[in-house]
């Protein structure tokens, strides 16, 4: 009880404040609303009211806590609340003040030490007057993103509020605040939270050294940079988070001085280098999150000293070496080392991890079998071992706790253990892309009543299509059964409300049964029926379908009308005929349209520029290409190859600022070289082959640069005049390939991969995917004349050069010896003379050479790669001599030798690849060039084989 009752005027002020609000129990705050003001009644002592605290001696109201009270309404600037001038603590958090401004009247509380207005739906700028509350110890204005804090207000806060210990401004817009302003924050500060604040610039390093700072949270400020102190870093920090910022550098060894640190969260930053072994001295650490950085090297064994660890996230870095020795960390519940470069096997003994609930190891290079202890962990709910090289059979699952199991893309074999079908809590099961075998029937899943995701694609399984129970999958919405030896639409689909269905690469034939139109009629968004033998599909009834893949079937007749929300339609390699339906043009959502390899005829629809990807190649389309590409369109790929199109290249293509691939080869297009396409700064592939292009390129060459062009094919046209030297000089993307571009990436996107036809050894070969490191120039079969420009030798990343079947004269330029990545060189059927330059022997990746039918003379250079070329590389040059020709050189023309070099390639690539009649040598070559070993070949052909199973 209080010595004195609450003064009457203060009771009245509180009651008047109460009248401003209604109660809103449904406001989405951070706690459950409870009407504290319900106990406030006139005639009773306000010191007894809920949320009110009074001074024991005077009865004055000194603390008001109305947090989570369900208050709904606005706080006017003249509210009676501001009459409670002796208030020391005020908490109005988690209410709904209806986007009202924070009033300058709060500055009247000159005795206030604690102010919390967080998550109460204020908006506008935080008033400058808040900085007058000089006695503040704790200030929390965290919000949803509706409040702003300007730099002058922040400066005044730092200068005037010198006793501040806790400062929380999460989600306040601080984009105009200079981080250096924070440098003079109070040395009394114990907690600073500035997450989601849009603060930008360099964070002051001295903050990390504040003598009392225990909590620092800066997460999700994407333009905030900074580094940790490199030395003498001592601090009582317990919680440190800079996730999703631009903090960078190496973790300093002095981090070992943070002996009180409990949580270290640095994910999605720019840190790099090794983890210092000294981190193992921070023995109080319970949470370690370093994911999505560029850390490398081995995971230090010293982490096994951190016995308090419960959460470890090292995913998405470049860690290598063996699985870390952390089996003694008995408190760990979450362990994620996915998306790294770990090798070797998973330790055979891990029974110490009895509290493990989450295990993520996907996308490493782990090998060996999956140890049995993983299947016995009593609390394990989530396990993802996908995208490794794990082998052997799966053991039984004695533990029943598992909810999510991902084993996709390994080398596991044998039958699926029956114990998997006993995991009643399982929601996600993915066993795709392995070597599992046997027959799987729908009834086996009868006990998995919670199953929502099932992936069994690309194994050696045979999946039954009939069900012995009414519904084998009562909750499933994601079903992937590609390449499961299915011969008919599974009848159990009738009862499912699917969102995702993949039945591709099976043996389903005939018409789609009528009952299939009802499967997921309102829910299906993804449907893949490609690579089957389906003959008819008259309608597409799924109104919410976003993705439909019908490629490589036997579908005939006109194209069915697409549903209203379809974004991707892939129907290539069928037998559709007739004109392209005009309803395609009325779709406002369709972005990717692939109608290639069918029998469509008529003209191209005028909505040609409405898509992101449009592939109409290998049809019978005629007429001209519509002049219908509007400004700001999103077209990325336009492929019209092998039709019967005429007329010029439409000038409105210059509006396609995002265009990367343009292929109008094998038509009857008649025009001069479309030099203005050089203004398209994203253009990477330009194919104009086998048309009626004409005239000289020289007059256009200095105007545009084609800065990103990687592939240009002008072959089989009527171009004349000299080769355009300035044009070659501007091909910047062919000059050098940076390290980031050496990674295995393809031109294209998730749902569509671009392809291109190249000429190699006289044969046209389709590359079904275009590596971004693949660069080619093909100007063959035209009427170019004169010299080969020396500047071509500067295109150091060029892989294929074909200038054959022209009227080029003079010598082969020595500069071609600088094309260090060249794989194929064809200069045949010209009038070149002189000797074969010795410099060509330095092209250590050259595996196709054709110099036939020229006027070359003298000895053929001798070297490692030249020893693999046969007579046909030189036929028709009567003046040449030396190996492999039977004509011997005279004493005046001894063969020129070059020193042999030792490398993996050793020219077995040429013998191994091109002898098969495929582009295997070229395929091997890519990864030899990039990594020194033929991974591209291995990956590509392994993947092909797995899809054929």
C-alpha cells in the first residue's frame, strides 16, 4: 500500500487518456492483447490500477506500463498523458496508435529514464524534442517500417542523452543517418539494436570496444559496411549479430578475448579466409552462424572445445577437408555445413549428438555410406544429405522422430527400406536421382498420413499406378515421379489436391484421361508431362497453372488455349500444326513460350515482344518478322531459326534492352549487317547464318561495340569486302574471361536453357546448353577478302574460329598464336599463302585444325598437338611438306620442332572426343580449360544417363 493516494488530477489525466482508445484484440502485435485499462475507474486510487506505479511517499504516478493493452486510436499532441510530468518509466509498446505521429509532447517527461514506444504503429519522423530527455537510460522506438530518424535528431540524441544504456531502433528508417554519428554513443551503453534500419556507410569500429556493451545487433542493413577490430579486442559482448550486411575481412584472432560471447551471427556478409583456431577459446559460445560468406580452409578442430554450442551454421562457404570433429558437442541441436566442399565420409561414430534435431550437409562431396547412427538419433527431425556422392544401401530407421528427409542426387542403391514407410511424422521425402531399385506401390505410403512432398524421380524404381486404399496420400501437394517406369496416369491422383506434379520421362501414352482434368483443378501450379508418348491434349483446364511442360510427346493438332495465369509453356518437339493461336497474345502473364520443333505455319503473331523467352525455331513460319518490339520490353531470348521468314531484321529490336540471345539463322532474311544491334548491351549470342545478308561490314564497324557478345555466326550469307577489324577489336567479352565467369554456368534461366548450333569439322552440331565461357566466331561461306586482321589475336578467350570458304589472302597472322584458349581453327578453302606460323604450336588446347585448300607452303610445324592432326587438315596445299603428309621436306625445309610440354590434356582429348562423332572433345575441353580435368563432360553425360534410366 502507498502512504498517499494518487493525486486526483493525475487520476483524471489517466482516465481522459483512456477515453481516446477502443480495445482491439485483433491487432497484430508481438504479444497477446489484454485490456489493462478495464480496471481504471473513477473514485478509486489510480495507484491500484493495472499498469500504474506510484511513488511510495508522494503518490505521484512515476511508471505507466500499457504494453500489449490492445489500445486502438491516435495520441493527439495535447493529450492529458503529458500532464504526468513526474513519470520516470513509460511503456506503450505493442498497441495500435493508428499511424499517428510521435508527439513532441513526450519531451515534457524530463524525469523519464525508460521510454518504450515500440511496435505501436506510429509513423513519420521521430521529433527532435525526444533528444531533450537527457535522463533516458533505455529507449526503444523499434517499429514496422513507418518511422524515420533523421541525422540531426540522432546527433542530438548522442550528444544529450549521455546515460543511455539500451537503445533499440529496429526497422526505423535511418537511411539519412551518418554511421559516424554513433561514434560518440554513451560509454554506459550495454545494448544497441539497429536491425532493418537501412543505415548505410562505414560502421564505427570503436563501438565494438565500448566497455559495457553486451549486445550489438545490426542485421539486415545491406549497405552497411565495417570490419572487426584486428587486435586488442576486449569486450563484455554476449550477443553479436551483423548478418546480411557488408561487413567484411577476416575473423581476427583477438576474437578469443570475447570470453562472455554467447551468440555470434555473421551470416550473409563478405567475410573470408580461415576461421581462427582461437575461436575455440570462446567457450561460452552457444550459437555460431557464419553461413553465406567466403570462409575457406578446414573447419578448425578447436570448435570441439565449445561444449555449450547448440546451433552451428557454417553453410554456403568454401570449407574443404574432412567432416569436422565435433561429435563430442552433446548440446548441439542444429548443425548445418551444407553447400561447401567437404570430402571424405561422415564419421562412423556420432552417438554423442543425441540432441541433434536438424542436420544439413547437402551440396558437398561427401562419399562412403550413411552411418547407421544418423538413423537412430532420437530427436532428429530434419536431415538433408542431398547432392553428395554417398553410396551403399540405406539402413533401417529405428527412430520415429524424422519429419524431413532429403537424399537427392547421390549414388545410393538397393531397395527403399520398409522402415521409411513407418515414419508417421514424415512430411518431406526426397530420394530422387539415386540408384534405388525395386517396385514401389502407393499403398506402401498408407501410414505416412502427414506426407506433403514426395520425390522419387530418376532412380531404377517402378512405381505402381493403382492404389489399394482410397487415398494413399491425404495431404500431399508436391509429387515428383519422373523416370519411374510409369505407363499410365496413376489412379490415386484422382483424390489429390496437388500444387506440383512431375510425371516426365515415363512411358505414358495415348490421350490424357478425362478424370485428370479434375486433379488439382484449383490448386495445380506446376505440371511436367514431357518426354512421354501422349497423343492428344485438347484443353488445359487448370486455372491456376503457372508452369506447363509438354515437350517431346506426340501431341497433334492445334495448340490448346493456355490458362489465364500461365507463365511458362514448353511444347517443343511435338506434332502441333496450324497457325499459332491468337489467344497467346491475350495472356498477360505468359513469359516463356517454347513452340520449337513442331509444324506451326503462317505468320508470327504481333505480340512477339510480349515475352521474356520466345522460341519458334524449326517450324514452317513465313512472312516477315513483325516490327512490334515496344520500348521497355523484357525479351531475353528470341529464336526463330529454321523457318521461312523473309524481309529485313526489324529495327524495333533495338528496344529489347534485355536481349541476350538472337537467333534468326536458316531463314530467307535479306538485309545488310544489323550494326545497330551493337547498342544492345546484354546481347551475348547473335546467329544470322544461312540467310541472304549482303554487302560489306566495314562501313558499320566503328559505330557500335557489342560489349558482351560471346557467339557470332554470320556463315552462309553474301557478306563481302574485308573482314571488319574494328568490329573484332570491340568484342570485349572475347578478350578475357574473369575468374567469376570460369564457373560452370549456362546462358539461360531456371525453366529454359538456350541452345545453339555450331559448325565443327564441317558438321552442324547442336549444343543444348551454352556455357558462358563458350565463345565462337563463324564468318565462313561468305565472300570476305583481303587479310585476316591481326587484332583477332587479342580475343584470348575465343574457343572456335571459322573463316573458311571465303577469299582471304596473304599469310596466316602470327597473332593467332595468342588465342590461348582456342579449340577449333578452320581457315580452309581460302587463298592464304606463306608458311604455317610456328606460333600456332603454342595453342595447347587446339584439337581441330583445318587449313586445307589454300596456297600454304613449307614444313608443317611439329609439336604435341600437331602430331594429332591428320592429312585432311592440310590437303589441297601442294607446297606443304612433313608429317603427317607423305611428302618429305628437302634439306632447305627441315621440320620446325617445338619443345614438348606435359599436361593432363596431352592431346588424348582430341583422340577421345572427336573420334566419336559427337562434340565430346569440345565438351571435355571446357572443363579442362577451366579446372584441368574433364568435369563438364562427366557431369553432362552422367546427367544424361541418369535421365535415361
